[in-house]
């Protein structure tokens, strides 16, 4: 039990690392919470700080989830990695280092999946990229990507993954509620590539 508690605490602390916030503050002298969408995640980092910083934040946020969920392998515990990894997503959304605020947990959740099931991670990444290229909206790609894993897990009868993915889907949808409202009203921000961006610029 003590080992499990230790892994949970480590997972939460790893997830709590506000990558975008710290990189913006220490390398760009910018607080991305005050710029763009105000979110500390990958998309806003790309938008505010550029592709180099955005890529670093993406990799860091994925690795937070992967390292957290890999602990049962490292500590030779029989507990399902998902049950530990989910606390990294919790840390990302309510970070102790950011006054219990945080990001939307998409990349960190993907990192958890990478540790648990690499082929599923690749599938989720492919779905994310496909939706992003079609819609040009990172929010839509995030929501559809995590929801698809929930559905696939149910079909595969992996009920632990389905449960964790279901919880994370609810979190991601809740954190994207303003984005969903903008999508419905045709006001959501788009990335500078993809079919959606092309069609919008043709109007």
C-alpha cells in the first residue's frame, strides 16, 4: 500500500509540472496564462511562443504521463499502470505548482496510453492528426481522439482502459466546453493548415 501511495504522489507531482508556463517564463519572459487562450498546454504554447517551444512542451507533457504510468513496471508492482497514470492527468489539470490550475490533460493522457499500450497510442495519434488535418481545430482533434479510445476500449472489452478513458474523456470535454461552444457557433480558432483552414480562407 505504501508503494502505491508513493507512486500516486509521484504521478501527481509529475503531472503537475506546468511545462508551458515554466518554459514561457524562463526562456521567453512571457506568462502564457496572460496570452492567447490563456491555457498552458501545447496548442497555446505553439500559438504564443512558436513551434520550437510548442514541440518541447508537447514532448514534456507526453513524457509526464508516460513516466507516471511506467512506475508499476519500474517498481515491480502488479497494479494497472492506468490507475497510477491517471493521477498525472489530475496533476496536469489542477497543478500544485500553478495554484491548482492547469491545462486540458490531452498530451499527458496520451503519454499514459503510450506506457500502457503503445499501438493504441499510435492509433490515437493517427486519429488526432487526421481530425486536425480535416478540421484544422486542435480542440476537435483532442475531443475526438480521446473519445475514440474510450469507444475502442469498450469494443475490445478492456474495461479498465474504458473506465480511465471515460473519465479522461469527461475531463477533456469539460475543459474544452468553451471550445465546443465556439465550434458550434463557427468561431473556434484554427491552426494555419488543413482542410478547414483552406476552406475558411476561400470564403
